[in-house]
């Protein structure tokens, strides 16, 4: 079975992530792209049909799957239009701006009997896969603290939609969606959320910093993003009753895709040895410290899962409900900032 894909938008998310991953996935064919930059699209994919509107894409009978990779504010309306046309749909994260919109889209997909999923690719980061296995094996015992950072040094505000005063802009909807989704995968939905969300840089129009605390029965999850961090610490810190795990560095897949590499290339998704995480444990009277080899990342698993969901009626790799839960936490964080209080679910 060949699934022909229509891609909506050809900005960074499409050009770097979606288009290359779709093109490298057996069973998928990138057939059409909605873009105002046809020369850019054809420079990468000469055989692809380029149209100027979503309406033109949706009337192409060969298109089975529509991938929405446009600015966040457009996700809801465009996904609704594609679902109503009877197409399977993948939406770039964040799913939508409001959880109620996601609920509506999920019901529409069920009514139309089509697949709906959201591209939370960081579930397949090499560091996160390693942490997930580490927790499944119980090496740290009962976890007390999980801390995840996405710190960068970007002192200048750029003129792009992600940094303008627009709905869905800012790092909470962007990087926050990744960190929150990862936390919910590991620990489930929290009992409460406290948040500090700010624009710290001069002339910032959207949030470029946040610090979230998600409350669970006996543990706390801390999620942090900063844009003025010149020298960052560990990306992940996990502390439990049996030991601690620290992990620095970033997953290499995004950089590899930007360099024109593809899944299956030598070294794909692997970490250099110097970025392996460190574990410290007490065994009797001995304190043991060492490194844990990072599992390879595999962004390609998402679209492989999409093929299986459409062709073989398997579960989608990311459900609409999971993506809605991430939006619920984002909305609670914004409410926490506005009202200066902890939001209890």
C-alpha cells in the first residue's frame, strides 16, 4: 500500500523534519505541498506538486494523508478542514491552542473514521529513550525529582511568528510542548501545576522563559526553558531513592536532518561518548559512579507508526488525547502565571 501525503506549509518544521522523514519512510510518498515558495519546494523535491491553498490540496484524490505544519494558530482550522474532507491527519506540535479545540478535532476524526495524530517527535530523542528505559528498569528506585531543561543563548529577538505577540507564539507552546509531553509519557497527568512564564529579553514580545513545577503524589517534575543561558547545565537531572542520573547535550537528529542526512545513515541518532549520562548509586557501603550509553534516537519511528496505523489499523504513535493533555497543562501554566497561584486539576 502506498500512502500519498500532502504537506501543508514549507517552513523550518516541514523542510527539516516532515518532508525528509516522509520521503525516507517506506509506504509514504510526498506527493503535494501547499506553499507560497514553490521554487524552494521543487529545489528539494522536483517531482512534487506545489499548490497555493489547502483547498487545492484537499481536492486531489490521490492524497490520503495531510500533514499540517503551519504556524500554531492555524492548526485547528486547517486540521478540521482536512478531517472534514475525509483525510487522515498529522498535526505538528503543539496540537492546537486550546484543549477544547483538540476535543472537537478528536470527535470529528472519530466521526469521519480517519486517523488523527500529532508530531511529538521528541519522544524519540536518544536521551529521552534512555531515561525511559532507565526508569522502566527501576535503577534509580522511587523517583523524587525529575528536572528537564531546554536552555539556549539567543539574546536577540528575531522577526518571526514564533517570537511575535501572536496567539500560540513563545517557548511555552513551542519547546514546552516537547518537555510536557515527555513528562506525561513518563509519569501520567499531574495533580497540579505551578508556573512562572516571562519574556526576559529586551524587546521580547512573546515568552522566552518558563519554569514549571508539575506535582505528583510523592515526586516533583521541573520543566525549564531559558533563552539567556550562556553556559547551560545538565539537560536532565533525575534523583531517586537508589541514585541519581545526569545527562547533558542535545539529541543529534535535528542537526543531522539540517545537514541533509537521513535515518539509517552511519551514526544516525547516536551520542558521542562525552555526552553519555552519568549514574551515581549506593550499593551497601560503596558509592558507584559510571556512565550509561545513550540509546540511539529514531525520529523515523513516528512516520513508520503512521503507516502502520493507516495500512494495518494499528494504534497511532501519538494519540489526540495525549496531545490534548499537553495543551491542558500549557493552559494551566498560563492560568497559573496570570493568577499567581498553583492550578489544581
